[in-house]
């Protein structure tokens, strides 16, 4: 067993520089909200090659991914970082500009036979969108509402191998080491 039992410490940073075949750098990294959930869906090729009535080869390579995240709220600064809302004199404006390219990371809390470990995850490059928000009156049975935003991820060429990288992760025995890992990915010192 190696079950996911929690999620903590969500960070993001704006892609500062990226040239295919070289490393990627980030700026403005921050722990923008507490983490509630993340749902990752890989998009794969589904190619099959047949000859003489049998399958000769197939391709199931990764083409991209979507990452639906639910932060414990989306403060104005996070809306600027992730969605590209512009700010002037404290006022945020939603425009038709594309969202910025960002990297995003978080820590998955794992449990294996009673022992917890911490997986630091980093997604190299994605664009986020907020497709809907709900606002309601406070009623007798209070319901907590937080937005879910969707990131569409792209592969990056980090070296001359020709292989695209989408994400990376590393296991740690302490939460502080896992947080340090995602901080280093986001350029947070």
C-alpha cells in the first residue's frame, strides 16, 4: 500500500525564461493558498499500427495534461499570478489577455503501512483558467465554497534529448524537506 492521505503547501511561479532545449526559470514564486485538492488527468496518444491483421506497434505517449486544483480560496494576488488579472491602484481587472505560463507545485502526503512520507510534485508549464464561480447567501447550514481552476499543461524540452518533460516528483521523509523541494522548483528562497 502507498496511499495518498493528504495534500499540503501549494506554490506557483511565473515562467521567466524558457528556450526549448535549455532549462526553464521562474519568478514571483509564492505559496498562494492552502491546498484542498488536485485532480490530474494525463492526455495520451492512442495510436495503433497494424499489418497482416495483427498489431505491430502502438503509441501511448503523453501529449499533455489537465490539472484541476482547488485552493482554499483564491486571493487577488493569486488571481493575478495564475489567471493574469491586472492590478492598478488596488483594483483588479479581468481582460481578454491569455493567462501567463506558470509552474505549479504541491506536496502529497502518502502513507505506507502506517508510515507517512511526502511527495513533492512540480509541473513545469501550464496555463490556468477559471470557468465558473458561485456566490450565494449565507444560510442556516453554512456551505464553504472555493473555486476550482483548471491548468492545461504543456511539455517542455529541458535538454537536447528531444524528450518533453511535463512534471517531476520526489519522495521525502519530512514535510519540511518536501516543502523545500517545491520551493526550490518555484525559485522561492
